[in-house]
C-alpha cells in the first residue's frame, strides 16, 4: 500500500487500543477485587456468562459523562458505569445493559441512562428481548435532576415495550429508591441471594421515619421478595446461577409478540400414557396431593420451569413444553391451603396469564379449587378486585386455552379457573372431578338447615343429605351432560389429549371489539 493512503497510522491504532483498554478495566483492580470479595462478578464477567461465548457486541463504549458538578469534571467513570450491547443467547439475539458497580457504584447519571436508552431502543426496533443486570447505588447524586430524567426515560421504554418484547431484570446488587421501578415494570425479576436487594427506602430512613428496625436483607433481600412481596420471580443462589436461569427462561420465550415461539425437537412421545395420574387423587377429597406432579407428568421429559416458586404456593404457574412447544401452565395446588384462591394467588396467576397471552404462549389450566379464601383479612385486602383480575386475565386472553379439572371445582373459583364461560377452548374433567356451586357439607348446611334441625336424628339426617348431594353434584357428569365441560377423560390420557388439542388449536384466531385497551381491575 502507498504511504500516503495509509490513514490508519500506528499512532492512531495505539491510541485507539489504549483508550479502549482503559475503558475495559472498569473501576480498576482494587474495585474489581472488592466486587469479587463480596462474592459478586463484575459487569463484564456477567455479560460473558449471559451470552453465547464470543457473541457479545458492545455499544457506545466511549460515551462519557459531561457533568462538571461536585468534582465530577475530574472524575473518569469507565464506560460510564454501564456495559451495553447485544449478542446471542441460545443462538438468538438479545440486547442487554449491565451496570458496573466498580465504576462509581454503577450510579446512574445522564449519559449512563442514555446508553441504556440506546440499547432499549435498539431492542424495540429489532423486536428482540432486553435484559438488565442491575448493580447500582442509584441516581448519581452529583449530577442531580438529569439522573432522574435518566430513570424516567427507562421507565417509559419499559412501559412502551411491555407486551411487545420480553423484558427481564436481574437484581445483582443494590437497587434502591425509585430505581426499583424499572425491575417492577419488566416481565421477570431475578434476584441474587445475599447480594441483591431492593427497597423504596433503606433501613436508616425507615428507622428515622417510623422507628422500625430492620436489616437490608430482611427488608429487601431475594428471599423477602421471593416469599413475602412476590416482587421477585426467581431467587437465585449466585451470579452464575442467576445468569444460567435467565438463559433458561429465554429458551421458552419468543423474541417479540410478533415472533414465532421457540420450538425445540421433542424426544417425548405424543401418545405417552401418564399412568401415575390414575392414582394421584387421594381417596378422601380433603386430602392433599402435589399438583406439580401432575404438571411434570404431562410435560415433555417431566421438565417444568417455575417462576414464583416460593410465593402464593397455593397457585402454581410454570412454563413447560409439549411436543417441543412452550406452554404456560396455571394450576391450583391442593398441597398448600387446599389450593384456595386468595389475593396473592389471583395476582400471581393473572400476571402470568397476561404475559403468556401477550407473547402467544398457549395456556393450560389444572383446576382443583375449593373456592375463594373467606375472612376479613382477604376481604379487607381486596379479594374482590384481585379475584376480578383473574376473571379479566382469562377472559381477555385469546391464545389457545385448555382446562383440566382434576378434583374440586366449586363456585366462583370454578368460573375463575378458565371455565368455558371465560373462553376456554376445551374443558376436560377427570372422573374424580366435583363441579358444583359449593362442597356438599356447606351446601346442605344452607339448603337443608330446617330439615336437619327438625330431624329426630339430626346427625344421621345430615349425613344422608350430604350423601345425596354428593351423588347428584360432586361429579363431572352433571356439567358434561349440559355441555358445560366438553369431555370426561381418564387421567392417564391427559398428555395425549393435550398434545392433540394444542395441535388442533395451533392457528386459533379470535377477534375482539375495536378499542384502545382493556381496563383490568388493578
Ligand atoms: C454517586 C455513588 C452513588 C450514587 C455509590 N456511589 N452510590 N456515587 N451517586 N448514588 C459511589 C460511591 O461514592 C463510591 O465512589 C462508589 O460508588 C462505591 O460506593 P461505596 O459506598 O464505597 O460502596 P458500598 O460501601 O458497597 O455501599 C454501596 C451503597 C452505598 C449501599 C449502594 O454506596 C450507598 O448507600 N449509596 C447511595 C444509595 C442511595 O441512597 N441511592 C439513592 C440515590 S437517589 P468512589 O468514587 O469512592 O469509588 C435515587 C432516586 C432514584 O436513586 C429515583 C428514580 C425515580
């Protein structure tokens, strides 16, 4: 090459490499060591584990803050404290932002936020999932209001992208104050035990304002949010565990609401008998069994991926595959509080149903529910509007909806668990199903109160009436005779039926009234 054509001189190359290398060192050796000593990986190590090896392309590495306030003019913050870009996860493109706590505590200033806006905008136009790995001291205090503007722009993009692309947040360090609202606006929140915490106000402020004493972990650690508040869907053991589980979750999700579902090849048989299901229902109706066994038996290879495993355990939500296609399962679990519907169970199921519907994932419901939880606690917590969410979410969903009634299916809860009247495409019941307005004991106490009181032997009379009610209503036949359920099936045939129904409903389309959007009772 001629000398005068050689614009890329050694000097320019060296300068480029040196600049780049400086930015890649993050907050420096001391801060990186501190991060590791806390059992945390750095943002770059996290990105490396999240993405398929060598696939990550960094975006806007050279962006710098431009604040001169409170000593910032002299302060270098490598990569502005956040690594942004895109790469492949399980071979599919995903966009991500990972806050770097080693660089000024991953604090979010104007330009840090703009880097995040940039990859979120790219994810939205490319219609690909977005993953945020949070580890930050919050709004960069020295910069003032531009930091708040930065958060506002993230919240706006989280909302605009809601139901359009899957959005996932991993809380891998501090997330305090208003910063918690980006995770809450995304579809899935992962937290790392011991290092991730989220709260609106920290322990010191709480003590000063209301005198309550609580430590960081009890207030907003992964266990707290996974068991008490339900803010966290997945409480993970370590950074590595968290990143592996994010990859797993993404394997069930499409790139966007306009993209096909990720189908894998299944080695399971479409005709597999589920013999275990013939014996799973206990001999007495008030005995418990684990609905998760039913779900796993029906799923390809017995594999289920369960969000909210530790919260509202009376309701199970899970992703499974059936002949390689992702399916969202919603099920009462009689193992916990008899599988009753309460405020938390309704919220858990409703949000899951809306997520699946938004991303075209078919819904499979297993119902064994004694009713809504009675009592002042539930009434004053708003079971009326929370329970209504479930009715709304199921009715609004236009994806294929299949329901299997395994045992109790009483009253309003029967309607709520994806009955035909809420738009289920096909409802099946096992011979053990009891589809009735209420359980036999409660029903007889009300409708035969007088007869029981006036009988010579009230105890015997009551038993006789209960038996008669059970004979008439505690079975699936009355509902099947009226076409209120479509079929009664032997439990061991459940997977086979589901496989063929999902196939039959593959091209289901349902057109709803033209309007701006529903107004779900939030
Ligand atoms: C600027 C920050 C910062 C912040 C941390 N740093 N948080 N810089 N703005 N918000 C810097 C520190 O000055 C320090 O810089 C480096 O990050 C590491 O912080 P340390 O305090 O040394 O780390 P550690 O002891 O591990 O404590 C972590 C921490 C603590 C608990 C997160 O830093 C902290 O309490 N930070 C403030 C948290 C907070 O109140 N944030 C809310 C801001 S208001 P050097 O240069 O020494 O390395 C907010 C509102 C958002 O976020 C509203 C959105 C709607």
